[in-house]
C-alpha cells in the first residue's frame, strides 16, 4: 500500500503472472496432454492420468518435443514401445524409400545379421550401393551405459543414423527402427523425421516361462524370445524343472529325461483328477544351445532355474533314493508335499545338475528356487532329524535353508550369481548378501519383503503376484477371455503400474511370470497371456518413473497391432479376441457349464461364440476339457464332451442341441 502512489511495483507485476501460470498448470494437470510452448517447439510431458505412485515424477522427467508446424499432428501416428526417454518429432516430409532399396553401413557382421533379420525381414527392402539411395548408418560411440542409443531420421540428409554405446545399444536402436517403419498407401516404406536419445531405467526387464507344467518346444521358445526382443526386454527366466516334469538333458543322470520328463496324465482344470493321457518332453543339448545362441543374438540373457529342495517330485520319480518317500511325476498342480531327502547325496546331486546345466546355458545368473518347501516329510523322518543335529538346526525349516545354501555355493563356484524366490529369506539360514531375491508373495506385503531384503543386503527383482503373474484372467472372472486361466484378474493397466519402490533395497527391475499350469492351448495361448501385458511390463521396466502414462501407452499399442500380427503374435485385443483368430467353423459352437444341468456343448447358428476362436482344434478341445472339469462331478464327462465336439467340428448333422 505504501507503494501505490508510486506506480506498480515489481511484486504487483509478478504476482498476476504467477497466478496465470498456476492456472495454466492446474488446467494442464486436469487434461490428458500437457503442452509447453517454447518458440516454435512444443513438448508433451505425458498423461496426467498416471498412477499416483509415479505421476508427479513423470510430469517432470518425460519429454517429447515437436518442431515444425505439422510435427504434433505427425506424432499421433508414431508408435514406439517402450516410449523413448527423449524424442523430438521434427515434422516435414518423411524419409521415403521410393525405390525399395537402401544403403547400409554397419560396424560388424553382428549388426548386419540383426539388421537383415529384423528390418529387412519386415520390409523386404533391398540393400544396394547406389549413392542416391537413403542410407542407414550404425556406429559405435562409447558410453558407460551399455544399452544407450541415439537415433535420428533426416529426409534432408537422406539418412538414418543410429549410434550405440555397445552392440546391445545398436540393437535397441534397430528395434526402434523396426517399429517406426510404416508402409504408405502405394506400398512404399517410410520413416518419420525424429531425433531420439534413449536408455533404460532398469537393467532387468524380463519374462519367466514355466516349461514343466506344459512343455514348449525350441521353436515356440524362440518365438517368445523374438517378441520379447521387439520390446527391448533382456532377461528370460527359464523354469526348467518342477514336480510335473524335468526338461533338461543330463549325461550323469539320464533317467531325469527318460523317466522324470513324462507323467501319466495332466490335472483337469481345477479338479482333483487327471486325464490319464501320457504327457511330457525335454530338450536335447543341441536344442538348448540353439535357444541360448538365438537369445544371445537378441541380447537376451537366459537365467535357468533348477528348483529345490521343493518342487522336486519329477527328480524323485527318476531317482527315488533322493526322496523321503516314493513318488511319481506329479499329475496334479500346486505346492506338493514331496521334498528331497536331506543328505550329502542329495546336495551333491543338485551341485552336479547345476554344473551340467551351466555348461548348456551361459549366463551371469542362475536361479535355484527355494520356494514353497513343505516340511511334513522331514518332520516324520529320522534322517532329517539326524541332518538337523549335524548342522545344529533349531527347526525343520532350517533344512531348506542349508540345502538352498548348498545350491547357491554351487552357483558361486561356477562364477555365477544366485537368484532365489523370496521364500528363501525365511528358511532359517541367512543367504549370502550377493544373492538376488525375486519378490513375489504380494499378500505378504511387497514393502515388508523389500525391507527385509534391504536389511540382509540383497538386490531385488519385482515379481509381485498381483501385478506380474500373467497366468491370471485378463477380464473379471474370465468372462471376456478366450482361454482358461488359474483364476484371479490382472489386466494390462495393473501391469503397467508396477511399483519399483525398493524401500531401501536395490531394485534391478521387474519380471512377468508365465506359469503354465493353465496355458493349455499351445503357443497361441502363451501369446494371448503374454501380450500385451508383457509390452506394458517392458515399458514399465524400461521407463520406470519416466512412464508417459497408460492412456498414451494404449494409443501406441493400437498402432503397433499390425506389427505384432506380422510377427504372428496372437495377442489379446481390447475386446478379448485373439489377434490371429482365423478358424472358420461350419457352425459356431458354444460350451457352457450350468450347475443344474451340467456340461452343455451345442451349436449356435445365431452368432459366433468366443470359444470357437482359438485358431486350432487342439486349443478348442483344451477349453472343453477345462469346462468339463470345472468341478469333480463333471470330470467323467470330459471324453464324452470331446467326442461330441469332434463330431461338431466334422459338421455332422442331426445332433441334438443338448447332450
């Protein structure tokens, strides 16, 4: 007030500006997109509708710039997953490959091979030496971050330039190039003008595949690996052994595959019965090496898992002397009672098996399990009591601790780093501090588990069951899912919003789990469960706190659907349908289960039924099996249901609507 007679003060001029700026910020935070004006450039700062755990950090750190009057509009047709950390859309004319050819400059045959497989494999462009052709240049520029890359497209210079700190960084740039290539109306391939600087937030970005409960052959595993690589995922956790089957060749213990790889049947749905159909399989040493070599070409590290001392029933079927009681390869799912006999012989066996597996799978990490170890058999065993006395154990849980310690020491002796499930932190024997712990038991509280890991000095990988277990339904009660599941509900948004707060523990990254008890429809079922939830996890682990938001992710995912179809990936679309649904039935078939009338399999001439869209007969039969066994009383009807379905598939006439 004392300054009113002297004209407006600096404070009086500044405060209205501050209030106007505050109003703009409030408007921006209530909208889906925030634009920041700076001369002729615009910056997209991400969705405001992100999860509360990281949204404020996202607005400060994620940046997408636009230069040129058409750049913002052009950006709406650009889709890269995971979203680059820093991208400028330049605008102007695309770089167009009119003649269907290009020039290529690469630092080594490694990059050349990757370019031909992933870029030429998509576009079918020809590589030539004519000087007037667009040129794609890959070059190494050293940097401490091994996966960092830069990427630029210039129609003026008629070139694409990708630099990487390592071969891995260049490969990441190639995956971005592959996603950016789009085909015009005349069939020509074109690239938008962009400038990108990108690197991952987390070093561990992976998926786990269980090949014990249901087996996936070498070509199917490679299919999954290739799709992972397209989203820059770099860890493949290979769950190679469990109660229901042993899948790795072993020269010293040949019965592991001769006996342990085969079971007498497979549990029907969630019932207590099995189908009495012999099931199994295993990899040869050459197949293992082929998968490992292919993963290496994709810059994916394979982490093999040999689970012990629980989840070991297939081993005990092959070598009964290693168990506490007689056992067969399990036909039921779940955490079962059988464990290894606590003895020096058993521990030598695990060390031997780890050693042979490590020869087939070259990796920095080796997973030794340590989860869901039952103690009932040990509580009744005199051998176990003697083992406890010799190792001065106060309780029976300590047996699991000693045996897990033995497996970890075997891994460390090979120069590898051991990985365990979080159960192993509670087995009564402290783990070595450099053991990596996968936090999975979300019902125990991820914060609580992370704090315990921090106190014990362990790095962690985020694998919480409620955010990363991809064997769950993707719609409530599975009402809009094409395949069966273990239960639960985990949609893509929940995966995308995975929290990486380690509460004091070092967080290496995150991983999605593809447990295969209920992946009964082969590789199409596997794809359906993995994607697009795996893509959401890929962006969450790559971008971390820089995630632009789920709404923006969905927009880009929609644009990349043709890319995934071109790779023959049977992803789940937004309506629950399979991407590769091509099966045309003479008459659509509905499969129902009613608690009063039991199983019903019938024609439906009015509309196609979602259960007919599996793409192959085997998957359809698997669905009938799961419906027929939804309770124990219906288990006996499975063979009748399958026979009826086969007649329907054959187009037989005169069938009644209900059987």
